[in-house]
């Protein structure tokens, strides 16, 4: 467990996390919503290890965290204009968008059916890691079916030695998972309401609530 609470001193901790990712290991890191467990998105074995650590199958692929809005078009294709508006409004932040993935990408995140869920977190420690590793497959740091960890001790208790490096950034400021919107269909459809409310989304673009989905 390494201290990542102060940008002035977290350099060695970030180095360890980056090195672990490069070796195919798993890292727990703080985000603006809850703690996440991350792996190199382009390392299929590491992604499989992430799913195994959580007790989750390939039918529930992890989202991908990115360091910059500009990464969007490198990972996704056919991005609707309204989806771009939501990204511009809520990145970085607790907003995840499901898009069609670039078909040329050499990755295996699980049973994605050609889609990818993307988010840019609003947390400097997470971004410090992402700027050096590139896109990471990141899911909430918890065993499947249990509440997401909001501090590093909770993550350690749930995930134990399956994780190579734990970054301690203090208590997660949000404590609520990100909102997820699916932009792969004819309409933008909310899959999960979280940190960003439906009303806030609708001020930017038309989004169908789950109960309104015919």
C-alpha cells in the first residue's frame, strides 16, 4: 500500500503502479467516484486476472479509463454528436459512455459485442497513472456483489493479494459510481444513474431513462 494523497510526494507510488501495470499486474487506484481495480486494457491476461480478482465473468467486461478527451476517437468509432456533447460536459467526471469500439484495436475486454465503455476520471492521482500507462481497464475495487470500496483499506480487505499495488488516495470524494449512458443505439439510453443525474444529462442532450426504454 503506497501513499498517493499528495502530488508533491506521490511520484514513487505512481512509478510503482505504472511498473506493475507494465508487468501485467493489477493496481488499485483512487478515482473521483469510488476506488477502482485496473489493468492494461491491451493485455488480455491482465484483464482476465482483473475479472477473476472480482469474481466476475467475461459477460461483464470492465470499462476503460482514459487520460484525455482526445483518446475518445482512438478507441471509439461512429461517435454521435449528442454523445460528444455529454463527454464535453461531464469529462473529466463521473460519467461513462458506451460506444462502438474501433475494430482495429487489439484487445480483449470480455464479451463486449463490439462496444467499449469509456470514462475520464476527475482525480489527479488516477490521471497521473493514466497519462503514463495509457488506457486502463478499470472496474470498481470490490468483489462482485459487494459494495464498491470507498477507501483503500476496504479494497485490500476484499481483493487481498490479487493486487500488486494499492494506491492510497484517502477516502474517495464521490462515493457513488459513475453514471452510464449507452450511445450505440438509435437513442442515448441511461444504463445506470450514478454521480451525474438524469436531469443534468438532459440539459445537454436527450437521454432516455431506463423505465422509458420501450
